[in-house]
């Protein structure tokens, strides 16, 4: 009897295998059918011909029409990859990963083989890779090693309308490369608008535009401004879910924190509604979401259920989720803002532009007629929103790109071929900062330290912190800190029902009021001592995923140290040397305590506060250095460490004079002086 059973099992296995093969084949065939149904498919031959005839081509087509996933495949099928890779840039890392995964699937190959992606600190490509999706920032870095992009036959600057800083810099560089590499094809692809502007910039390159498929979208405004857009968004989702016919919902939030809190809130309220309503599947999507979960947003919604996607701007044009019928648009996004006068940079929640609002609404009408709920008034839309989003190059700190351009041998930045030039002040500020960091000399030339700094794919202040750690013999500690600061997303985990435990666990790392940077170092080294134990992370309320990412980043930084010939050295007994390295990089970010418990930034006085999550928020040291400023209810400093004021003169003599660091607070101050100064 047993043998019969075994035989049956064997046949079962064979059947299963055969049907799996069959299923795979039909899945692939189905995918090919989907490919053929995309709007771009009808223009395949014309597009390939235009690429053949012109070196530079501007391509315009609606979001979701197949530009990003199809054009590289068409080029591959037409033989372009025989001469070199096809590179396709994306402004966002999630988009690069997700699109590459999709294209690999459509081609029936393993991700990382013929189709791969490259984002900062994560290279998923191999020798076989011919279609390479990457962030615009990564192509910029590749240019440092391969200034003529010799390994590429085609470069597609995709999502050009987003006008990120890296995309804008790439424009200038690839335009130049195309002049001396007539065999390189350059495609500038954009979802909307501005096609003429791109064409003018690229020496009147022809525009290839094709119609998408758009269904009407009904726009609804609120009658009065919403006091709390988070709450309004959730109420709107629930109202749609209860009242409107089936069809998925897409809601735009400004970041991970908002999305997480909306998710929790929605779940709670759904529970409150009981079992009479249909199933609502909640799918978050934001930059730091782990890739396993990213794929979930693309899974088809089960019959009878509804999906609600809680997304950042990523879903505005970079990612297309099929089946969306309702869009909820609170009208905000998180933007970097930069004051070129003070050199201060901060993240701000800002109203979106009309162009963004139009894109967002358009997401509802891709597969059938849809509805868009704007959580602002029509008056608001007509009178308060800007026409277009200001290109990033005009609202950001330029130190990082100036350093990259300098290492590419481009010295005349004022005359760099910007599509929209940055304010001259911002360029000057960037040069001043790089000079103060010791990356440039008085003539504006790259120094040895500057050349080393440029090797790191990090902000120049972080790179400086690493490069200087050589001098203080603590590179081992400093790269751990740099890695922990670079992971994005939070390290500590704080579940609602265990906040006290979580806070206690966190405070353990702050024993001795060592400051947030050293606390991060302690977290990393303790985890390393447990041989990277997951259990340890659970016990200490630490996000395993963030830690694993920190380890990857750290490994790469270690490799880069070797490249710039800095030895790994450890100086754990002398934590001040670690602190000095931090200050040597972050001296522009210093602040001094005021009478009322707030701080004032030293160089360009501005009132700031220690973030409540900081280990020093109750300690209030007199002098602090911070990693970044975040504006929420107040302007908060995140990741704070105490410093000795005399270090500023020692480490940044071009930046600080004695008068800046005199400890005025130690002198008697009249009562209320702090307040008057606010
Ligand atoms: P465009 O670049 O013109 O905006 P895309 O090439 O990104 O268009 O999208 C074409 C189609 O491919 C869309 O219908 C989209 O839903 C689908 N698609 C893209 N990425 C994925 C993915 N990761 N999973 C499933 N479908 C995807
Ligand atoms: Mg696209």
C-alpha cells in the first residue's frame, strides 16, 4: 500500500510541476497581452524609427501609458543592447526597484540578471544586465567613474517633468556627452507639459508625443477649508467605501509618518463599523517600505473587496496602480526648502502646485471614469496654488552637486548649462560651505580631502565627518554612525501599547547623556556583539530592517574607506574624538541654549528646539551640534550631540571666530531677554 501511495505522490508532484510550468507560460503570455494593450504599443514602430533617426528625442505620453516599462524593452528588442546598456533614470528609489521588477517579470528573467536596478547603497545588477533602471543620483555618481558613459548605448532620463536636482544636473552633463558621442542615444521622457522647454534646451530636439487613454474625472472640492486634512482624508475614504460603487482608492499623504498613522486610524474605524461593510484592503507605499510589501500594492483586488492605497507623491507619476477609481487629494507634499541666505535647509509640508493636482486627479481616470476629492476649496485651488512646482535646483542646498561637478572637472559653475539656473547666492553658499569643510581651496579647486569626500555617496558634511575620522583614529565608530544616520526611517520601534517599555529600552542607550550620535553607535555595536541577532532587536524595540540596512550601508562605507586609503581604526575609549569628527563635518549645524530652554543657531540666528525623541531633550546642554532640522509644530533639531565651543574655532577656523563662541549665556542676562529676542 505504501508503494502505491508513493507512486501517487510522485505523479502528483509531476502533475504539479507540469501545471506550474503551464501556469508560468500562460502568466507570461498574459503579461505579453497586457503589454500589447498599453497605449504606447500602437506607436512602437514609429517610436523606434524616431530613435533611429534622431540622436536626442523628447518623449511625451500620459502617466501609465507604458513609457517606463516598455521603451527600454522595445530598444532591447530592436537590438540597441548589443552595443551597450540601456539606462533609464528614475527620481525615486522605489520606482526604480518596482519598475525593474515588473520589466524582469515581463521578460521572464530573474531580477538582477538581464534587467536590474541600481539605487544608493544597493546594486542589483550583474555582468548580464542590459536594461538598467537607476535613480538619477546613481547615474550622476556613475559619471564620476565613466565620464563618457561608454558602457551605455541609450540613456533615458525618465520622469523628466519631476525636475529633481540630479535630473537637472544630468541634463547639462548628458547634453554635453551627446555632442562628442554621436552613437549615444538620448531620450528625455516626461508625463506632461514642458515638452517645448525640454526640446528648446536640447537644441530643438524633436518631440515624440502620443495620446494616452483618459477617462473623465469628476472633481469635487470641499466647501470650506479643512482644519485637519489627515482626519478629513480618512473620513472621505470611509464615505467612499460605504457609499460609492466598487473601485480602488488612492490617497496622497506627505510621508511615512502620516501614512502609518492614517493606516492605524483607518483600521480602528473600520473595526468600529462592524461586519456589515465590504472588506477594505489597506496598502501603504512610501520610499522606505520594504520591497516585499511594495509589491502588495500591485496585487489585484479580490472580487467584492476594495483596496485603498495610502501613498506619498510616488504615486503621482512614478508608479501607476491599475484599478484606481477614486483619488483623495489633501493638497500637500513634503518639500525641501532652503534659505540661500542662511544656508538653512528644512523639510516642510507645503501646498502642491496646480500641475501636481492635475496629475493626482488623473490617476482616477486611467481604466474608467473616476472621481477626485480635493480636500481644499475651489477658491483655494484657483487663487492659492502655484502653476508649477519650483524645480528642486532652485530650492535646495547645492553643496553635494557642486562637489560632484568639481570632481568631474567642471569649474565654471556660474556658466553651467542649467535649464533653470539656481539663485547665484545658493551657488556661492555651496562654494563657501565646501571651502569651510576643506573640500575646496581658496581658488575653488578640489583639495585632497575634497577628492576623498567626493567618493562617498553622502552629503558633504557626512563625508567630511568620515574623512576627518582618520585624523582622530575613530573611522570604525564614525562609519557606523554615518550608516545609522543614512538608513532613513526610524531605528527605534514604539508600539502604541508598549510605549513605556520601548522608551525605557531606548533610554538605555543614552545612559550618561552621551548624545544621540553615540547612542546610535551603541545600538549598532551592541547589535554587532550579539552577532546581529534579530531576537536582540525585538527585545530592545529596535527595527530589525533598519539595522540590516545600516549594516549594508556600513559595509559599503568600509569598502569606500579602503578606496580612499583610510585605515579602519577604533578609539572607543576617547568618545570626544568621535564627537570632534562629528563637529568637523557638522559645524554649520550648531546651536546654543537660551534662557527659555530653546536654542539659537550660532551663525545665522534662528530659534530651534531639541526634538522630544532626542536623548538630550531633558538634558539641554549649553552647546549642541545637530544632524538635521525638521519643521513640524516647531523647528526641531534631530540627532543632537553636545560639543565644547572651543572645538568650533579649532575645527572650523574659517567659519567661526572667537566672538561667535563666547559664552554670552554665562554672563548675567536680564530677565525676559530670551523672550524679547524671539
Ligand atoms: P508610464 O511610464 O508611461 O507612466 P509605466 O510603464 O510605468 O507607464 O506603466 C505601464 C503599466 O505597467 C501600467 O499599467 C502599470 O500599472 C503597469 N506596472 C508598472 N509597474 C508595475 C508593477 N510593479 N506591477 C504591476 N504592474 C505594473
Ligand atoms: Mg513612468
